[in-house]
């Protein structure tokens, strides 16, 4: 996706079948995705999710990034893969080719 002209990798949705939850599969999916993103040239990753869960992976609230409705702004989270990657990034999230 892009936030105005700034590219960001949109991660998710990440889900694990209820019968397999609690086994670390969700964490493995997220950690593997993040480990692959930086070598592919991504500087920032964003997702829509619960901060208490995603904080442990380094995600924090993106206050100046706007997803289309009905997305709850308190669930828009980001993680920098490069120093300062989210500094000054603000605006509406758009599809890559819009």
C-alpha cells in the first residue's frame, strides 16, 4: 500500500484456526514475515490489529495514518524496519496502483 506517496507493506490479516491457537503459530507467521520484509527492501510495515498483541513485535499506533472506514483508528499499527521509517509519514492509505 501507499500512505500518500510513501510505500508500506500491509501485513495481514493474520489468523490461526481456533483449534491451533496458543501454539505460537501466529507469532511465527508475523516474525517470519517481518524477517523477510527488510531484505526485500521494505522500510515500514503496517497492519490493523490489537495493540496489546502486536506491541510485542514492535508495532505501535500510527496516529497520522488513515485507513478507509470502518477501520478503527486505534487499531492502525506500524513498525519501522529502518531507522525513522515512519517519521513524517501521514495521510490516507491507498492501494499500490491507485
